[in-house]
C-alpha cells in the first residue's frame, strides 16, 4: 500500500490509554467496560508487535494542574453543566496525582516507550512537545490509537494530516465513551479526507513494517 511517503518511518501515537477512561475503579470519564477491555487488548497486541519491528510507541496522557486549565475551553464548560452528558465530569478529570493519569497496565514498556504527559486538549500537538519528538526522530507516519475516536483521535489526525504526516488508524485500537455511531462517523471522516483506516491485523501484515528500520 502506498502511504504517500518515500519511506515509511512510523511510530504509534497512543492517545489517552489511561485509567481515567479505561479503569472502571477510578475513571472519571469512563468508556463502557466492554469497550475499555477490547481497546486495551487490541492495543497491547499491536504495541507488542510494533516493538519487535522497532516501531516506537509514544503514549499521550492528559494531565491537568487544576480545573482552571480545563475551564479555559468554552465548550467544555457547557459539558460540565449538563448532568446527562457523558463528559459531565470534565472539570474533575485527570488532575496530576490522580490514579486516572496512569497508563493502563500492560501497555507501557518503560524501557522503550516514550511518554508525553502534558496533553491538555483534544489535539495532541497543542501545548506538548509531540511534534519535536516526532521530527527529531524522523517520524513521518503515525499509527494513531486510543480514545476517544470522535474527539482526541479525530482532532489529532486532522492536525497531523495538515502537518503532512501520513496517518494510519487501526479501527479496533480506537473507540469512544460516546455513542457507537460517533465512533463510526469519526472513522468515516478520517478515511474520507485525513488518513488510512484498517484493522490492526492489516497494519501488522503491511510489508512496510516487516523490515522496518
């Protein structure tokens, strides 16, 4: 498959695979338990394989100093005021020191993975050093995984496309705390205009990654 780059130099960009979304014991903005379990399992399998192919894994983790950093976002204020909205706890989500900020067990290899834990907005490039990390290591292709498909995944993918990265989204490695139709709509938007959508099995079968250097 042609991804539009002369030579694929890929990295996994794993977004918010933390306990704040995926561990029902501590999550402040939880996905459904079955979704959380499925996403963690699919990501663990993909990440383990990527490491064997020397494809680096970068974890993006949302952490806030206090609610003031969240409250700057005008729309998020309105979500906190709606008791029926699944994002109603946005003002209480992932403050530094909360267990929700921890990456889900089994997904982080502390010896090999990179962690960017200054994410504060849906777009992972805003107010983080993600771009510096990617550029300094010659990365031109992003395998984007995590949650939520219709917010952080979509926002980061659209930004990455505009920054001229090739983007691949493994459909089984992303999902959402919102309605299923929003997950599917986000994937449709991505594959229409911003990047490639395929399963993780299809990613692992790509010839570009069999001899990735």
